[in-house]
C-alpha cells in the first residue's frame, strides 16, 4: 500500500532539486529476478498495486495537499560536493563557480556570440552565403574603419571549434566479417570494412545532467505518485514507473551505491532518408537520453535527446541481398556495434531502455518478423493470453531446442549474439518501450483500419460506386474548417507518400468523414482506437485512466470483428494491433508513453541529420554532419553557461540601450522595450488616457500561422488577450458601424446588456431579461481586432518546456487576402461541471474593445451553438451541436467578455449519407450544415476537456 504523508512532512511546490552523486549507479555483478507473471490476468490483476518499502520518504507534491510521493530511500540523490562526498543533512549544495558576467570568451562580445548562433544554428546558412553576407556587411563598415564580427566562414567556424563547452568528440571503429567462408566464396559484403561513428554515451549523459536549462525539470530519485483522494496511483515521467523503482531496489543491495543517483539511459534508433532520388542517402543515427529528465523536456527537444552514433548502413549487390548469411551478418553488425558503444557505460553501469519501432524491435529482440518481442504468443494467434518473454526463458530455449524449431515454433533467431549479452541484468524483452507513432498511429490506424475501410467499400460496391464514395470521403476531409495546428488535406487523403504527421492529422478528421458510408460497428471501432490512442498519449495517466484504456481496448476488440465478418480480413494476428495489449503493463513499468515515442527521434532526425545535410557539400557528407552536430552542441552548451551567468537577458539592442542613460527609462526590467496591452492601448488612445505597460511576452516558437510553442513558465489558468494591432479605419469604429458590418441590427442592445452584466455581476436575472432602460448606454468609439490568442497548459500536446502553448483565434473579413474566417471557441459557463457540461461552443463574429467609466472591456461578439442532447453521441463519442437561434428564429448572438473564452473549438459537420457538392470549400463549413460534432480529436487538450 502507498505510504501517505504525515503532518510533519514539508510541502513541495516543485520537485526538490537533488545534486546527483558521482558514485556509480549499478554494480556490474548485480542480478535481477524477473517476475514473468506479475502483470498477467484480467483488469483487476493489471491494477494490482505493488507495495513500496515501509521506510520510503514521503512528501506532498504540487500545490496544496492533493498529491504526495513516496521516494526511494536507497538511490535518493543525496547532495554532495565536487569530490562526491555527501553533505550533512539539510546542508545546501555548494554554489556554482562565480564567473564574470562580461566574459564572452572566445567571442569578443554578445553580438559576436548571437551572430554566430544565428548564422550557424538558427539560419543554418551555407558557407558561401556566410562569406557573401559578411562581405556586404564589411562594405557598410569600411567608411567607419570598422569590421564585421567575423572575416569569413572559416573565421566563424574556428571560433566555434575553440569552444570548450559541450565537447564530446566523435570516435570511429571498423567492423568486418570474420566468419568462416569457402575458398572460392567472394561476396562483396564479406570483403568490406564498415565504419561506425559514435560519441561516449556516458559523457553525453553527464552533459544532460549538468544542463541548467532544465535543472528544475529533472528527477534524481525514483518515486511513486499518489492522489490523496483514495490513494490512487498516477504515472507521469519515467522515474515514476515501476521499472526504475525495481532497478533501484536491486542496485541498492550494493551498499556502496546508497545515496547515489540512478541514471537510466534511453536509446532510440531509426533509419532516415535525407533525399529521394540520390544515391547513398540513408543514415542510421543512434540517439540517447536519460530517464531523469521529464517527458516534456524530451518532447520539446531542449537538448534532452542527443545523437551518439551513426551505425553502418550495410548494402550489397542485388544478387546477394536476400541471402540468409548476408541478412544474418547485417543483424549481427547492428548488435555488435551497439555492444561496442555501450561498453563505455560499464564503469557506472546503467541498463539502457530502448524505444524503437516494430522493425527495430524485431532486430533488437532477435526474434522473427511477425512475432511479438514482448510475449511468447504464437504469430498465428497473437491475441492469446500468454506469459511475457524473458531473457531467462529465451536462453533456456536456445540451450535445448534446434535452430529450426526456435525459428518456426518460438520466433527466435538463435544465431545472433544480442548486444545485451555483456549485461547479465539486461532483459531486452522487458526494456522495449511502447511506440505510439508506429504501433498506433501509422500501424493500427493508418495501415490497418483506413486500409480496411477502402477494402470494404470495394468489396461491397461496384468499382465506380466505391470510387465515388472514396471521392466523397476526400471531399468531406477537405471541407473541414481551419484549426490551429491542423494539417489540412485540400485534395483528400488519396496520396502515396505518407509521413507520421500526415497520419496524425488524418486521425483528427477521419471519423466524421466516413460516417454514413460504413456500418455502425466500423464507426465504433475507429472511436475505440482513437480513444485508446488519445488516452495513452496523456501527460499524466491515473488508475482511472488505465481503466478507460482497458475499456477502449475491449471495445476495439469487440467492434473490429465487423471487418472479419464482412470478409475484409481473415484474422487479427497483427503485431501492431497486438501491441495494444501490452500498454497497461508498459505504462506501469515506464510511466506515460508520450515521453518515449519514436516521434521524438523522428523529429530529432531533422536537426541532427536532415538540416545539416541540406547545407553541406557532397564531399564526405557524414564527416560534415558529425562536425555540424558537434558545433551545434558547443553553441547550445555555451548558451546555457551564459544564461546561468545572467548575460543573455533581453536582446542585444536592449542590452546596449540599457547602457545609455538617456534611454534607460524606455527599457523594461527584463531588457525589452515596454509594450502596451493591445486592448488597453487601443482604448487609451481613443480616450487619451495613459495605459499601463504589459509584461514582456514569453518566448514563442512558431509552428504554423495559428499555433506557437510557448516556452514561458507553467500557468494553469488560461490567459486570452486581443491581438497587438487594432484594425483602424478599415474596420468599424463604432457599435452602429460594427452592427452594419456584421448584419446584427440589435448589436447595441446586446452591448447594453453586456455592460449591465459586467457592472451588476450579482444580479440573478438573465441579462437578456433586463429592460434596456436599466442598462448603460455606450456611444463612443471602439477598437476592432482580427484575432486573439489563448495561452493555456497543454502538456499532452506539442508544447514548451513548461507545457504551455499559445493558439491564435481568427475573426476577420479577409483571411490572407481571400475568404473570410471566423473561428469557433469553447466558452466557460460553469467551471464546477466536468467537460462539455460546463462549456458551450460559439462562433466568433468579431473581437473589439472599448473603455467605459475608466474600465477597459475586451469583448467578443459570438453566435452560439446549442447542444443536441445531454450527452455525447454514442457512436462517435463526440458531442453534437447546432447553430443557435434566438427569438423569431433569428440567430442567437451575444457579447461576452474575452475572459470567458477558454480556447479554440473545432466543430466538424455531421455529413449524414448525402454526397457533398464538389464546389463546397472548407471556408463554407460553418455556414453550410445544420449540425456539427464538437471535434474532441482536434488535439489532445481538446480530448481532455470536450468529453
């Protein structure tokens, strides 16, 4: 049972930073007992708790006393000095070395550093273009007898190479075939030597531990987290899983490790192609991370995942490519290379955790394709209830059974020596983590269900009718309205080259598009799989979430039978679908899967391989890629150091201006020019009233025109604000003008009711029932805006290091010079009710602000949607709404305060069985239909609130 906190335990608002000890975190001679049946059985067996030690350290965690943690007492990351000597209890770690705040070595000043970072890291300018830019710059400075920061690209590269920070050099070893061969056997691959490039994974892990960028986003001790309400367990970051706790128990048996920090090493590998149509364009990078950093850091790509190797890409002639001996050598080359690289971890041995896709899992686990790397289920019936695989089980079979039987009956490739052979405590079958991208999104959803729908249509209808239905499905997908972060399909989904992002985008809109063209059970199959995908992708998974996951899996298995009944498939013995059965166990072992998904390494390909490749010459490309990654690491490490010393506050220009006394008052305390809040500034300009300065905005990383990753601090409250720029004379200046623009004759009455509500918030009457004679009258100017932004906490989605994201909500008569755009929003109506019960959906007609009696009111003109029924639709799992109507069948409009908006909503039409006219465009979507689904699959945050 969990150990609840006592009254004398302190409350912790954030994880307590613990300085890691340099003591080794594993004894090489330790052995681990494997519980092969600890997670088998029915749902109750899955949810059975393991009891933590009675002497665990217990603390409240987070705000209030809603959560508490049991911390491991053995490997608890006790603070120590630089020599590894533990500090007395309660003593603070020694402060970091106090370096000068004006030492920019090896650069002359801040401008040189930021110019180098901009040219090499952000702009990624090729060498020739750098020379051209610096030459133009020098021509403008010649009359001042001055020079640009660098003479040419050679000068720039030399300065970067001289950086002492983050320098983990690349090393190389050669691999060749040393097996026996016949006297006359001359095969190209047997005579070749293959280069494997790598960096010391131990040094890379040390750099991650020392990175102050995410010092507060790291766990130094295994823990188990519980809710005080019912003592229910929840899983989030890697160190909250049972695997880490169990490993810590084993390690702590060696008394010399007590007080040290357990640092699990997480590996990921995946081939990538940098260009289609050219030769020698494939690379095989190997990535590493550490389990201590939080999932949000790993997903946000803040140097929490590093490339540590490039494995050999073994090729041969077509004549020999399919020979068993070549394929066996290629597999063994992979394992031998990993073993050689990971040997460097042995001095402080930790067990690597692996996050590959299915093809990589087959290779790593030394099993035959179409078998499961996690359990012993036969490939002919993968869904049978069986025991998990284990190292001991596999080794026992290899000792006793013939090679042929191992291959055919057990799916084991016994001729290979796995890379874990030199680590007796490592069980590759247990260490393989779930992979949401390949198993669920690209596998079960895209490659299976979407393909089966097309096959069903062609089996059920003649060729022409099936093609007509497929065209209509494409039209429905193309007709979906714009939404922040949503990839559109203007030509439908009938294209050949699919990426992971394409499959993710299709998941968000596919379900309503096929409704009416397929049987009900097909719709319910998709809903069950989507529910499963979105549940396991959550940032925090609770015991209740595990029950929901099990329920979704049960529904998926029940409803997918429709495809077998209709003859679309003969069986469901498919590795990707079978992997769903292991998710609950994997979550208990490794916590939330969203921090271990192969999509993280897929995105890392871009920075580590593809972007360097695009700007390099064709000579010795791999060598140039290695050097580029090393330079990027140096620049990142130097930025961390300068930030630690407080040298990168504000911008280069603001830092210079701060030194000029005449301009001090124009600079805010963070070094940026003071800015006015848009709504306040607009109203103040009309009323000639000074407006207060807004706080400096958080740093944003633009994803698309409607979505930014927000690297600001974590704030659980939603913050909505109007755009920075008012529209001026090209939009309405008064309420009568806005009423005419929007064709809402009674808009002035709505404003009067709005003002009454704002000034008499305690009045129990509905504002629309208040006589106009009692309502304030406003006749002055207004400021109209084309958009607003909502900043909210969405850690399950692509977000900043603190889990924040900012989306833009549009309402403009001409979007990008074309059609009008009026987005939809969720409006908070009762925060005490869960999900959609406390939310309403509305379409934004206009954003505006005005000032009345010294108060600035940022407002929104909305048209309401009315809910259909009091629960979500049973088949799709989504709530249904229709455009609202007021008196005399007129549209239901209102003016609300911008603070009532939660975030953008995404209604999708209920298409029914009718075919769409081809002329219908996506910007007609909100005007052309009578009913809509509230799309809870638009993103993971919407899934969590629109239930």
